[in-house]
């Protein structure tokens, strides 16, 4: 009993008990990974709240996070391993014991591994344990591994890693506290959901004397854009030109940070100017491979890495061997000063008035150079020179999928980074800041593995499947140029596909191009629905029959999900996972950590409740399978499982390299080391005692200029983030791209197939370019005058949210939002039903008119539409009848100029070009109103799926009121040692 | 506002019941009605029956009908509570009067019975007034907070009650010449008030707009882009009811026909006919009037706009 | 007797900043979550996985567009009980189930007294009352009365769930009756306003209006456009104008 307040019949208990126990863990209602406190009472979740001590969310919680209870108790949870008995896609399963399911899989995979390990394609979706899954694939011996990055925002990651050694996404962040000018391009929500919101709140709450301007560049004015000081409703796919026009303006006015460029970027490096020659466009290097610059002190070339040189930034010079060279800066400035990048030209494509572009450039320059920030902390640079203070250019930028999800996104993002470099605002106070373990060398040193000699049946691969090629010889291609990976990553079609092309796996496997596979193993990816392009086609491919073999075209499909998603019905074996509150997870610095700009951090998830179903954490299952298959690193010397304690055992005891494991905190027997150090058997306990995370705050002198800050670089080396404490040089000029281009021009031993040469030569430009989205080549834009894009609703996570009784009330049907004037012109009114037609297909949806959207753009919320029968929703749920996906309209393949088929993706990174979609809209007939198209027959429910309750009185129990339907109260766990 | 059947029946039938009760008792107190026991019995049964039916119907609107007695407690501030208290208070003098009239054969025009009669009449009027005030006091529903709402309730209650009284009088062959005339006038007056009300609300498109509701005047015209939840919530189910103008127009004519035209013609015709003929016409007159009022009440709800709908995309309220 | 107290010792309430609310619904769901097990539990959801889900929510977030064309403004607008000083919801309640606490001004419903007549919801212009068809009673925002004084919670957690969840800090909680409180200060500074003051309910909660946009020349102190860089030293003379690159020739830069 708590404390009563009020009188008589109005006396109430203002201090009711709210928990028996509070458990800290990490949220997984999305990939942001906020710290949470789960309040447990009577073995049930009373409530979940944000952890105030956690570096990511500092106590706040988003809508999804607060609705975690309803995902945990979702009636769509899988309850037992399943093996398909009927036709694929029909949802006909029998329940089996784990032993049987694992034995079947071990048999399939065992055979594959002994014959051709590449016939296993292992792709993991919203996976947060890539440090495990990638390693597992490597041990299995297949290069055909990737997570969802390729369909997500690999353009941002690749452009960042090849330019500044860090990236937007969650690998860096704006200096929210200090920035005076913040530009956000193409962000609706981002992975950093809560940090961005916290940051925007801070930024908008500044006192007038330090106020900051927030500009949002986005075709749609909702969410963050709604609170921006200025909204630029750009035409989709044209940001590159907008940014290059800003660069044009800054160069024209000489409002750039030249000293910053000289010190920290490859602007002074000399580039060979030898058109047609084999070294044209490459960096001129000395005999030790060091890049050269032109030293104005000696009027000779000198190592550009030497701290003593006084490099020329413009001019044409001659190398001793007679080749002509020019500094990167010269080439760059010459290119962008060209009138083709003038604001007037940009206006024609972007729809943003030239005047506005000029003003924005002026405002950026004003913030960067007239509002310089100084932090009086002495620091020492990479060359040992002492600086009295950190000087900051308080302009910061954040960009995400509005840039990424276009086929020109890599270059656009490179252009954005170039802009940041020119302003001198990379890792300076008020600018963009790296989050550990970044920055890394440009590009990071890891190469992809999977060349012919690296794949040996029955053996592990010598390195991880994914990496960062820096030239043709590091691609994974056959001598004739064909791709070696099933998704064609690291091939001439997508040389820098550093996250793979998950979106191409099913289509390629179905076509047997480049080769057929035996087993498709998917984890946490709803590939028959919202994460595929051409969804209807994908559903057919998954069930398509091969007459010759009498088997499915993709013979085996193994899938792990926690819920009855659309994908489950297509699996042959279903491995039911736990919910995020029932397992250990690891948020590792080897993967996608939770660091912030001021400190490195990682964390874990711990089981808060015991499963009440026959489910197992997928990571445990993967290690178990590894042991059954005898994979190196997963069996001990006697052939038994090396990690009998499952994933927690692995988290603690696995070492990737000596002293480096999944977690950086409390290493060493006494927990005395961080970063590198011997295994600590009690490490997980330490994490649990520390609210499930570890964070190390950088010293003040390490916090900025990390790319060139000796104290930081030395610490990062100690931690194992980088190999040597060397300066990370920002790459305005991307030499690896020029190497691919040279190959396309006929140089070197490895050259692209003839059909792809022009494409490689065009797109592999070492300086940022802008071009129209590639799909525009296939279609007549006049027939499809509108751009169609999606946005993430803040209160929904992809497809998972729809099973959540609370969240689905917020979004369970979606509309096609159309600009009011455009709609008037098309004679479409609010609530009208319309056909949305692309060159690939047509869907039907209901319209909603609005003002705050670019006139050439229509949009909708992502992944709200559901297939009937999935997620234990009623077959007539609004998600089914009035929800829709744009995915049906987006082809995964597009025809190129030569009639060949190429992925609908960025030609450099293979990033899925979701937002290149062009459509036209036709009003539906009155009798067509009422239901979205397409509709699909519902698959069966899994055996023994409990019916969804028709009324939910969650929480009545805590007030001692009867009549609660859920949950089946799961016991609170005893902590696992 | 959502036209809930329970509330419609409640207001129209209890209105008629109290009209009948009040009229009967007042006329009896003044000796205008004969003190006939059987007549008294029929009158009380009919009026109490109507009142009870209405009150019982109203409890269907309640989430906890069993606790309805609690509604008696807040008479100092709540019109609903006042209505409840008054309706119960009315039973005091009226039951006493009924006992005297029916069981004791007392003369209702004689003291002390006439005082009970007058008290009953006054309480009946007040009850109907408080029923009306439940609605007429609600600022968020401008079409209810209208000066003609209370008079309309009162007059319609009296007129429909009067028609039933007429039925009884014809039935007992006790017709009073002027009553039919008076009831006709009341009916006419009631519907005139109602017509004036309709006229008035049609001319006033609604004082409040989404800009009022959100206070976002300075930003320009305000439109809802997205509702908080896709499906209608309680508020919209309860207050978001909308009726097409065309539809309302038709129903108004129907209400007038049933509530006014029919009863007047029948009442006048009845006055010209002998007892059983008159009785035969007066019943449908009263019945039609109730039907008319039911339609009117339905419209009273359906046409009322709650300002909360402004948050949900309504243009005016 | 529950007629509204003349004065309350405190006027606890919320202040919602429409200038920075991003419409994320975090407050709405956090409210649902806390209160699902709280003072008015449960917040029943009917048909939760079906065609027409209907749930009880104490806080709902609308999205409006105001103004027209490209200059329109998208405004996210959370809406919950305003804990009015003159709450008609309390006045009309026939049972005394609705009441306003004299100690802090919080407007509550005693569910055990409520007959579910729904009149209070008709009387509230702000749509703050939520009828639970299943329990047959009226429910509403409690201002988290079971959190803000709760001794089982850490001090810092004794704020409404919606306030503690809001990631952009668009929600503030405090005593609006105390002119010196931070929250009163904020209301003064940002010219916080009442919703529909013409109703005369005197809401305690205030909304902070969207601030003017800074999207015109001069708003940040920067000029409308950058001037072209000045021509270079005489040594380069005429060449400069034809080749803008030359302006960087003579820079003495060291690494
Ligand atoms: N039109 C359009 N399509 C898009 C996008 C877009 O913007 N527009 N965005 C793309 C992007 S960026 C992405 S990342 C993808 C995302 O698409 P998906 O990766 O398919 O994402 P989800 O819908 O989140 O589905 C992942 C699956 O994980 C399951 N799951 C949830 N929790 C667990 C768990 O704990 N364990 C296991 N084993 N499974 C679990 C869910 O039930 C679901 O089936 O969508 C892409 N598709
Ligand atoms: N609540 C929630 N959070 C999520 C997710 C979720 O599903 N729900 N998903 C997570 C995942 S997997 C990802 S990848 C991230 C993605 O997070 P975001 O990058 O925010 O992803 P989108 O929702 O695709 O938003 C893209 C934005 O770009 C705009 N846009 C589209 N085309 C263009 C263009 O050409 N130029 C410009 N300037 N803008 C454009 C769109 O209008 C939209 O606002 O979010 C993560 N966080
Ligand atoms: S942003 Fe929300 S859903 Fe994602 S981890 Fe954080 S609280 Fe959870
Ligand atoms: S907002 Fe509505 S429910 Fe809340 S106190 Fe005011 S009138 Fe009552
Ligand atoms: S519904 Fe309950 S709280 Fe509301 S007025 Fe009726 S009795 Fe009072
Ligand atoms: S104060 Fe509490 S009950 Fe009221 S809206 Fe906020 S969270 Fe909900
Ligand atoms: S949590 Fe904050 S930002 Fe999000 S909708 Fe609520 S008030 Fe707005
Ligand atoms: Mo993504």
C-alpha cells in the first residue's frame, strides 16, 4: 500500500507499488538500441521506460519502445519449430521438436558445405549480431552472406567510408550542442531515432545568442521537417546537384577552409593527368607508395604525408618521369566552378530557386566562418604538433535514405561529405562528429573474401565475406567478369557493394544467375513482403518450380523469425526466435555500436522474462548448428560444441583477434581492461551490473579532430579500432573509383565485360558527380511524371509494428499523399481511390491531399500494408484492406542501354534504389473504391496458433481488476551465470 | 452527436409523460378535469408508464445502470442530477395525489389535494426544463446551447402530453371543449419554436473552426492532415456523427408531418366527432406526435456538432 | 460534494511546445503504457487485432497543416486533459465521480462512482474524456497522479510518463499556479496560450505556439548571397578573371 491522498471517497493511492523488480536491458523495438528499464510485477511487465543513464536515449523512449509490452505478448509470436508439409507459401506446417529441425538443417547444410559452400546463401535482415552471423558464414565457407545494409543505406556507409572514414547512419552524429547551422537531407526517422530527437530538441531550445538554424531538405514536410526553420521541398533524386551548387557558390566566393583541406584531406595530392594512359587519374606516388604533393617551398614533389611540406593547391606540374599532374584541389575546384553547377542550373532540376541556393550557401559560410567556435583545449596532432585549441566550423549535416535510396546516392553522399570537408567541419566542434570505432582508414583495410581459391568445400574462408575493395583485383569476379557472389556484390555491377545486395538474392537465385543455389537461409528479414522490390514477383519466385529437377527453383529455405510474418509461409524450416526481452544479444563495437561522439560504448541485451514457448534465441541456434556442422571455432578439440552455454558463452569467450572479443568493457580476469584484453568469465555479469552497457568517455583532448588527433588515434589503436595511429586522410578524390574506371577503359588485367564498360567508366568518377536516377533511362519520364517515395512512420517499425495492439491503432491503413495542386490538376479529391502505375505494375490506394509536399512527388508511409493471414491479424484488418506497399511497383531489375538487365540499384554500391520510383496516377472508378490492390489469399495460420484476443485489458491485473486476457504470465528469469 | 436511441426515447417519452402528468394534475387542481377515479387511474398509469419507460430507456445509455442512484447526488451543479432528483421528487406529490384521487376518491381540486396537484405540475415542468438544460448548458455543442432548446423541450413535452390527455378525455367521454384548441395551439407553438431553431442553426454555420480549436490562428487556415488513430475512437463514435443536409431536410419535413400536421388535423377532426370516433382519431394524433418528436430528437442529436470534431477535421461547429 | 473547488493550492499541468513537437507519438504510447497498469487501469483495447480496433488513450497526437502551399506549416498537436480550472466536465457530472482535487487541481474520475452517463465527455470541448465501453466507466488523463507523488519511484521519475518519454522535450510539467515556477516562466516567455478560451473553462495546460520561421534573407545575419572572391594580386592581372583557380595560387599553406 502506498500513500493515500485526497479525502473520503476521493482518497487515492498516489504511491502504488510499480514493480517487484526492475531489469535493465536494451530496447529492440527498432535498431536504435536505447537503454530500457523493464519494471516487472507478478511476473509480468508493468511498464518499460527509458534508462536515464544510457548513452543513446538518456531516459527518453519512443512510441515503439513504450509499446514493447505488446510486441512481447503478441499473439503472432511463433511458438515451436515448424517444418513445411504442404506447398510453399500456403502456411501448411507441422510442429517439430528442435532436434528434428536442427538435424534436417544440419543435413542440408552439411551436404552443401562438402560440395559447394557457395550454394548456401545466408542473409540476415535487421540483424544486430552481424559480428556473429558474418563470422559464422566465414567459418561455413560461403561468401554469400550479407545483412540488410545493401537494401537499406549502404550508399551512405560506402560514401562515408571511402571519403571520410566514418559515416552518417549511426557511425557519426552532428554536434548537437554546438552546431549553429544544421542541414538534414532526406531523413524521416533514421536509425538514431531518439538521439536525433534529443538533439533537435536541444538545438531548437538554444538561447537566442547561440541560436542555430535547422534546414530540412526533403520533398515532404512532416516529422522533423515540420519543425525545421526552413524546408526545401526538393525534387527527389536531385540533391546531388543542389549540394554541388552550394559547393560552386562556396568556391566562387572562396568561402572554404583551405588550411583544413591542406592538413586533413587529400586536396594537395597530385593526380596524374595522362588521358588514355594506364595511370591517368591515379595518385602520383613515390617509390614507397606515399602520395605526392607539390611543395611550393622547394618547387619539387614531396610526400604529401610529410608534415613539413607547403603544398600547392592549384597548378599543373610535371613529375620527374614527365607525366603531368595536378593537385586534387585544382581538379575539384575546376570542376565545380563550372557554370553547369551554378545555382541556376541546379534550380532546373531541383526546383529550389537559385536565389535560395545562394542564400543557403551564404548562410553556411556565415555560420562556418563568422561563427567559428573555439574550445580552449590543447591537443596534439598526428605529427606531434601542439595546438592550443580546437577550432570549430559549426555547420553540421545529416543525411540518410532520402539520399541513399537513389541510384545516384553514393555520389550525392560523397558530394555532401565534400561540402563538409570544404567547410572544415569534419569532427570539429559544431560540425559532424565521428563515433568510435570510427574514423578508420579510407577505405578501411578489410577486403572482401570469396575469390576462387578462397572457397574450399569443407573449409572456412580465410577472411570475412564483406570488405572494402580498393581496386579491380579485390573484386569477387570470375576471369570473364561474371560475379562470384549470388547477389553480385563486389562485381562490376556493384564494385563497392560493401553490405551486399540482399534485395537481389531471391531474384538471382531464382534465375540461377550467376548460379543456382541449394539453400537460402534468412534471419529476421521479411523478404516476401516489405523488404523486397517486386513483391508479387518475389512471392512467385519463392514458390516457383523447376521442371528439370522436380524441386523448387530455390530448393531449401530456412528462416528464423520471432513472429508469423509474411515470410514464414515460404520457409521449409522455421526456427522460432525469442522476443527481445527473452534473450542475450550483443551490441558490439565489431558491428554497429552505440558509441557517441564523446565516448565509445557497447552493450548487451539480457533476458528479462523466460520464454513460455518452445523457442530459442537464434544466436544460440546458430552456434548449435555450427557445432553440429563442425565449423571451425565452434567445436572444441574433441568435436563437441565450443560454446555449450550458447550465445552468452560466445560473447564472453570468443576472441576475434587475441584480446579482442565482442564486448570491449571489463576485459581481463578482473575486468581491468577495456578494448583489448584477456577474456573475463564474469564480463556479462559486469555488464548487467552496469545496466547492460559499457561506455568510455574520451578525454577532452581526444574529442575532436579524431582523424588527426594523436591522443585519440593512439587510444583507438590500443582499443584495436585501427592498426596504427596514423592520420586518416579525408578523401576528396576517391582513387579506388579511378582504378575501376581505368579498368573499364581497358587497362590492367581485370576488366569489366564489354557491356558494362561504359557504365563503369561513367559512374566510377573519382570526384562526386550528379546524374539522373538510372531508371530514367528505361522509362519515359513523361509517362510517369511523379516521383513516389515512402517515409518511415515514427511510431512503426517496418512490418513488425502491425502486430502491436497499440501501435497498429496509430497506423493500420496508409494513404497516398498528393500535393493539393497536383491533385486538383488530376481531378483527384481527398479520399478518392486512385491507381498508381509504374512501368512495372499498378496498385490501388486511397488519396490524401496535402500542401507540404513537392508538387512532383507522392508518398506514403512505409510497410503499413500487410498480407491477409499474416501476423495473426484478422483477414479483413485495415492493414490488408486499406494498407498497401509501393514495393509492388518497384522492379528489382531494370534494362540498361544495351538491353542487359541490371539491378535497380546504385551502380557503385548496389544500394537498392527504392526512391527512384516514377509513377502516374489515375482516378479509380467509383465501383473500384474501398479496397487496395493487390490482395492475396491468406496462408494458413501455423498449427496451434492461439486466436488473437478480441478484447485486451492489459494491466487490469495490476489494479486488482479482473478480466485480463493476456499475458500468459511468464516467469521472471533467474540470471544466467 | 451520435443519436443514441436510449436518449432519444428518454427525452421524448418522459417529456410527454411529464407533460401529461403536469397538465392533468394542474387542470385537476383547478377543477377543470373531472375527479373521475378511473380517469385518474388511466391518467396516472399512462403518465407514470411513459416516465418510467423513458427513465428505463435512459439507463441503457449508462455504463453502470445499477449505480444510477448515484446520479442524485450532484444537484447543486449538474443538470442531469437535477433532472434525476426532480423526476423523483415529482413522484412524491404525484403518488400522494394519485392515492387520494384513485383510492380515496378525493376531489383533486380540493385542498390539500390541489396543492399536491400544483406541486406535481410545477415539478413536472421543472423536470422537463432540467432535461432540456442538460443539453442547453453544454458550451461545446453550440447548437444545443441555444435559447430555443429549452422552450422547445418544454412546449413539445406539454403538447405531446396534452395530446395524450386528449386521448384519455375522449376515451372517458369527458372531453373539454377548449383543451383540443389549447393543445393544438401548444403544438403549433412548439413546432414554430422548432422551426425557428432550425432556421437559426441553418443560418449559423457554426461559430467555431479548427483554428479556434487548435489556437493556430496565426498560421493560417488549419486542416487535419492525419488523425491520431486511423479508426474512429470513442469521441468520434459519440460526437462525430454527421448527417447530410439533404437527409436532415427530409427528416425535418417528416417530423413536421408526423409531429404537427398529422396531430393537428386528427385533433381537429376528433373534436368534430362523437366520443368513440374522437377517441379513435385522438390516439393516432398522440402517437404520431410522439413519432414526430422522436424524429425531431434524432435530428436534435444528429445535427448537433460538438467542437471536439474540429480537432478531427470538421470545418465548423 | 464535488463542485469545483474555488481555488486549488497548486495548478499542476502540462505545457506543450508546438514549435518542436515532431509528432512521434512517444508521449501517447508512453501514456498508454503507464496508465494501462495505473490508476485507471486498464485502458481497454477492443478488437485489438481485428478490423476496427478501438482503444482507450489519454493522449492523442494529431497532425495539422496550417496555411497554404509551400509556406504551409505542418503542426503536430498532442491533446490530453487540460485540467481546467473551471471544468464543466466536473460540473455536469451527476454522480460526483468527476472531481477536481483541491490540493493540486488535477481532474480525476472516481470510477467506482461513475455510472457511465458520458455527459462529462459531452461537456469537455477538448475531447479529453475517454469512455471505456468494457468497464462502462469514463476514463481520462490522471496527470499521472500515481507517478508524480510516487515514493516507489526515484525522484527524477516522478513526472508524467508522457513528459519523461518525449524525446525532443516538447512537454513540460509543473505548477502553473506558481508564477515563479520554471514552467510559468516558460509560458510567459513563449506566450503560451489556452485552447478555446472562449469556452471559459480556463485550462491549466498551455500550448506554446510555433515560432516564426527563419527562412528569409537576414534571418541569420548572412547576406543574401556570397560575393565572388576578390581578384588576385596584380602579378596575375588579367588572367585572374578568366581563370578563377588562380586565386589560390599564391596561398602559403602548410600542412
Ligand atoms: N518501399 C520501400 N521498401 C523498403 C524500404 C522503403 O523505404 N520503402 N526500406 C527498406 C529498408 S531500409 C529496410 S532495412 C527493409 C526492412 O525490411 P525487413 O528487414 O524485412 O524489416 P522488418 O519488417 O522489420 O522485418 C524483419 C523481420 O524480422 C522479424 N523479427 C522481429 N523481431 C525479431 C526477432 O527478435 N527475431 C527474429 N528472428 N526475427 C524478428 C519480423 O517479424 C520481420 O518478419 O525494408 C526495405 N523496404
Ligand atoms: N520508426 C521507425 N524508425 C526506423 C525505421 C522504421 O521502420 N520505423 N527503420 C529503420 C531503418 S531500417 C532505416 S534504414 C532508417 C531510415 O531512416 P530514414 O533515412 O529517415 O528513412 P526514410 O523513412 O526512408 O526517410 C527518407 C526521407 O527522405 C525523403 N526523401 C525521399 N527522396 C528524397 C530525395 O531525393 N531527397 C531528399 N532530400 N529527401 C528524400 C523522404 O521524404 C523521407 O522523409 O530508419 C530506421 N528507423
Ligand atoms: S528508438 Fe525507440 S524503438 Fe528504437 S531502440 Fe530506442 S526506444 Fe526502442
Ligand atoms: S480538458 Fe475536458 S476533461 Fe479535462 S478538465 Fe477540462 S473540461 Fe474536464
Ligand atoms: S460518465 Fe461518469 S464521470 Fe462522466 S459525467 Fe457520467 S458519471 Fe460523471
Ligand atoms: S499526464 Fe499522464 S495520463 Fe496525462 S497524458 Fe501525460 S502520461 Fe497520460
Ligand atoms: S513525444 Fe513529444 S515530440 Fe513526440 S508527439 Fe509527443 S510531444 Fe510531440
Ligand atoms: Mo533500413
